[in-house]
C-alpha cells in the first residue's frame, strides 16, 4: 500500500457501521476502500463494454 494520507472523510454512523461490517479481521479501512474501488472500476468497465456493444456500430474486419 502507498503512503498514508492525512485526510478525513465524513460519513454517517450507518455508513461507518456498514464499512466496519465489511472489513475483515486485520484489514485496514484503506485496504477495504482500495478493494471496493477496484471492484467499482471493474463494474464500470463491464457496463461501458455492454453499452458499447449494445449501441455501437461495428464493421467486420477481414483477416
């Protein structure tokens, strides 16, 4: 993991409790958030690919 930033992100008690429930023993909140970010990036990539496939116009390439 990279260098720690001295930043605070205000969240509601409910969000804090939900994050705490997701965190594995010994896992840091930074690690949990990094994993969640990677999952979201992957989800968005797949959604973009589905949208492009659905809406795009394609031409056949002859090899």
